[in-house]
């Protein structure tokens, strides 16, 4: 499988917790679809102490994994809001 595009996309989105509305990440997202995964190299701001855990309410919004050989956060459905 091919690696993700190394050139960062132009569109930047804010990711927040759907439960407590705490801002979690700022991410350079490509495409128009739903947020399923976040490649670690595309995260521009990280407001979490532990990867995948919300600092406000402590719920798990994602888990670390390798996708196409690149570290990423796989999002749990319905746990995050994207603006």
C-alpha cells in the first residue's frame, strides 16, 4: 500500500470531544469524508497529555495504530466533533 501524501493538505480542522467539548487536536485533513483516522505527522496542535484520551472527561476518543506503515490515531465513532 502507498504511504499517505507527504505534502500537507490546505484544510485545517479543529477536533473536539463530543462529550465535554474540550479542544483535542488541530489537524490538516484532506478530502471531504468523515474523520476516521488522524496521521500523527499531520497533527499541528495537540492539547492532550496521553494520545487518544480526552484531558477534560478522560474518555477514550482514539487508539494508536499503524496505518500503511505510518503512526496514526484511529478514531472511535461518535467520540469527536470536527469543525
